[in-house]
């Protein structure tokens, strides 16, 4: 007798949406931020993104074909997104060989070693980024400024990020009033005329992409809104208590990887909780850890570390906040 076909129990959800379509929706949502990166950093932003994408696709193909000998999945869009998001978390002047190393770690270790798409515990792009940050801290914290195209930033080779300038200034005894004269204005942060990783600068571009994902129902509001509100509330409390020692909440939201992380990294369907309650707890944890690292840690930024730490708690969160079983609350009635 042939092997019987066993399927899961009902109900079965039928939809035209596939993982591939969802992935390419995310790619579309990232286009505005990519265009801003090209405007601010020029050809270097294109080179970093192209190298990251090509190397991620190549490593996934080579590892699946020659090492794992499994089905080739580079067409599903997940490796493409990993490459783009990895590039978005890198400075535009990073050496090409380091980008390739980060791609290998992201695809080979963080994704395929766990079984591929749907099985990885940690966000692959963030694993690649954090590996590079720990291994090459100098190169990963050299932030090229904008190209010479009449932008409001001062011309130069490298410069500190907004959060870096705040951290350094406070360390040397400066007040926020003094630091405020050196950091980009709120408008510059909103538009993206500032230094940092190539995909994290422009708040308006990231918001446009995030809104697109919400409208397309690729993500829900629970993680990004909860994470950003948590950050705003905690930093707001410290700011009210001592505005000369702590930056206002708007700076924390518009600076660094807060918006990129909230809409595109923390909302990863594989590494985030299944339920709405779980998402809220997950996002609160990311917000709290990010603020603690930013205010009291050695690094001026903490979004990447916060998301990876909370990724590790997702299985536990899913265990205690399981989706309601179909028909569990239906009580039989005697007519």
C-alpha cells in the first residue's frame, strides 16, 4: 500500500497571499529609504546594497545546492530582503569583504543552520550586523557623511551619528543644550539628512514604507507602535526629570535604528510572536532594552541587540500566549 497523505486538522485557511508575495511587498516598502540613501551617500550606498544582496543570494544558493543538498529557495525573496536589511544596517564606507562576511553569517549561520526560512530563531540580517559590529567595531562605527551636494551636513569623510554625538558629549560633561547645537535638527532627522547606517536615516521614508506594510496587512500595528511608544514614554520620563542630561523622546524615535527596527526588523514574521498579546510583550521588551542600552550602556544604539534578545524569548512568549484553539470557547446548547 502506498504511503497515506496526512494533513493537519481543520480549519484550513485559503488565501492568495504567499510568502513570496509578502517578501516582495517588504522590498517595495524599502524602496523609499533606499532612494534617500542614494541621495545622501551616492554610489557607495548602491555598492553596499548590491554586494549584500548578491552575496546573500549566492551563499543561499551555494549552501543549499552543495552543502545541504536541499531545494533551492533564492526565488522566495527572503534572501533578497536579508541582503537589503543587512545593507541598511551598515555604514556606506564599509569594505566589500566585510559585507560579504556579514552576508555569510546572516545566511549560513543565522538562517540555513536552523533549517532555512520559517525555522530560524534570530533575525538573519541583525545577526550579520551584530557579528560585524563585534568583530570590526572600528570600521562599523565609521560613518561617512553626506556627499557634497548642498546638503545641510558639513562636508567631511566621517562623522558621528546623532546618538553617538549625544553619548560622547554627555560623557565629557556637556549639557543637552550645548549638544543640541552640534547634532542635526529634527527636520534633518525626519528627512534623512544625517549620518548613520545607509537605511536608517530618513524617518519619513521609513514611515512611508511602514504605512505601506500596514495597509497591505503584511504587518500589524502592535509591534511598531508599542515599541516606539515604550521608547517615547521611558525616554520622556528621564527627559522631564533632567532635560540637560537626557535627550527628548523625539530624538530617540527619529535617530538610529528605531524606525527601521520597529517596522522592518522586529516585525519579521518568523522571529516575532504569533498572537497580539505576545507581540505587545515582545515590543515592550525591545523598547525597554533599547532605552537601557542607549542611556546606560557602552553603545549609543541598542535596537539590534534588543531585537535579538527578544527573539530568544519568542518561543517562551508563544508558549504562554498561544492562539485560541478553533471552537475552544463554543459551548454546546440543548434546544
